[in-house]
């Protein structure tokens, strides 16, 4: 097993309508590159995973535990396990990198999106 992976070769998965992700999974963490189409909505949800991220491109409104914040490139977030959160992508969409712990074993079963990636 190799320690390296070209993220461009990883399957892009449809997480929600207009939300597509690629992952690198370790023993105790998942790293995800997520692309949100313009206006895409990640509906309010929660999960056991602690989640941190940074917005690389575009803009998005995050609502975490009732706190609302518009983020632009360089904006970051921390979402503790079981805290409700949602995201609305801006008019140009968004590209984010997120880390989850424990690993997201539920994303492996998502269908490939068949969408051409913008990144990397």
C-alpha cells in the first residue's frame, strides 16, 4: 500500500445535490476536498465527527450551532461532534478542505458524481 495519492484520480462523490467531495482516509482522520456549486445547500445536519475546515475559493454562509458567518477564502471553522450545522454556497460556488475525526466511513458508499472536478 502506498502512502501517496493523487486527489485528481480519486472518485468524486455526490454528497448532496450540488456538493461533490474527494477524500483521503487515514486510520483516525478523513481529509476531504469539497466543491459546492453556486447556491448549493448542505442542509442542517449533525454527526459524531469533529470537523475543521478552510475555504479555499468562492464564498459560503455557514451556520454552526445557530451562529451564522459568511466566509471567503482563508475563512475557517470548527464544528464539534453532534452540533447542528448547514452551509449555503455563494454565487460563484465554493471549494473547501475539511478534516473529520473519527474517519468518515459513510462517504465510501456514496455514488460517484460523474462531474468534472474544478480542483486540483
